[in-house]
């Protein structure tokens, strides 16, 4: 694991784990905003994303509400690429794309605005667990006739089954919950 991601990895190892209806859910600033989101962790995430994926041709970053917003903000500030949020709230704009999202612990509708046909976008999310959010936002981007350049998550849960995804996903770190604690690994280079 690169030294740049060590602040993130170290803080994850100390994250508490709670039970959400039989799903072992870790609570961390990167995924929940609780406890505080430390600036050095956000800087490490933005640097990690810039290193992991090609942002050269991106017109916009797409971030699903809510916990990808701070990652998109840090990335936007460090690259100058604007971002848009796939929201849980409907606005009713004529070009709004609505998709259904199912995750390991809930479901909702997501609404995408501000992405136009031909836009080249990068999807950034906090954690890949079941893949439900990725599937939903990819479908919304496709429905908007935008070009999806990259999909990147800060974390990937390796202890949760993920059905096949329609896109390749790059993750900065892999995590699992073992014996009530978060275990952190660097993804294998492929």
C-alpha cells in the first residue's frame, strides 16, 4: 500500500462496526461522515483517485448522494473538474433521469441532473459493497447519453458478494470485516 493512503488505512482499522439488520457495517468518516472527516484523509483520497484513474478528458465528476460528495469535492478542488450529485431528491427538471438503487442495507430512487448528452464523466463513490449504487448511477449516466470514462470507489468490500457489474471499477483500498474489526488491503494490480 502506498504511503499516501496510509492515513486512510490507519483510520479504517480503528473504525467501529455496527449491526444493520445482520449486515456488518463499519462506521467511518469516508463512508458516513462520522466521526469527523480528517483533511489529510480527504487529501489522500483525492491524490489516490488522481493516481488510480485517468481524469484527462473528464468534463464532470458524478457523485451519488450522500457520502461521495466530500470525495468529489476534494477531487474537484484538486483537479478543477466540476461535479454533480446524483440526488435522492427529485427536482422534476425535464432532463432529469431517475433510477432505482438497491444496496446491502436499503433502497431508494436516485435522480441525475446536470449531465448532458456527450458529457464525459467519471463516477466517484465511497464504497463498493453490493454494487447497487454503481449499477443505478451507471444506468442514469447511460440514460443521459453521457460517456462514462471511469468508475472509482475509495473502498471495496471484499467480504460481500457483488453480482457482476456493467463496468470495471477501480478501488483505492479493499476492506473486509473480520471478527468485528475492519481489515484493510491494497487491491491487486491487474
